[in-house]
């Protein structure tokens, strides 16, 4: 039996230029975060909606932020998740 990890496919430089950078409006973006084929994620539409709402609310309250110095945590796991991502922002720029 072979288990294939999907995450590295999303970092293939032949498909995704500059693959280690987060580009929110990357086009084209044929990623495999929700897999593909007959077992493609059944909840992807709900997940996208939830993430859009979370991002909208975050940016409404904290529009201006940055990754803290040395804030990018290590990656791990077959989905290449970040262990930590430290952000910082100026409190004067936040909405109440
Ligand atoms: C950002 C959030 C999510 C990500 C990245 C994600 C990712 C994935 C991936 C990669 C698979 C394929 C797994 C495999 O091939 O073995 C999968 C399958 C699945 N996901 Fe998600 N998922 C997310 C959210 C959700 C949500 C919110 C639901 C349900 C409400 C859901 C339900 C399912 C189900 C039922 C399958 C199995 C489909 C099948 O085997 O036919 N997922 N998901």
C-alpha cells in the first residue's frame, strides 16, 4: 500500500510559481487542498464559506497586521500545517 501526500503537490514549482509564498489571489490555482477525484472533500463549499466569514471578520476588526519577526513557525505533517504563526498589529488601527 502506498500513501501519497497531497500537500507537496501544492508546492510544485512547475505548477505554482513561487510556491512557498502565500498569494491570496493566485491565478490559476489548481491546488489539491480538498483533494480530487471520487473522494474529493464533501465539505469544501462549507469550509470555503466558513473561511471567508472568518477572514472578513478578522479584516473588519484588524485590517492592518504583519507576521512578527521570526513569527513563522515550523511546518509539519502530511498537510504541512504551521505549528505557529505569530502576528502583530498596532492597537490604534483596530476597530472596536
Ligand atoms: C479547510 C477545511 C477542510 C479541508 C482542507 C479538507 C480537506 C479534505 C481532504 C484533503 C479530503 C480527502 C481525504 C482523502 O483523500 O482521504 C477531505 C475529505 C472529506 N471531507 Fe474535508 N476538508 C475540510 C473541511 C471539511 C468540512 C467542513 C467537512 C464537512 C462538513 C468535510 C467533509 C469531508 C468528507 C465527508 C470527506 C470524505 C469524502 C470521501 O471520502 O468521499 N471537510 N477533506
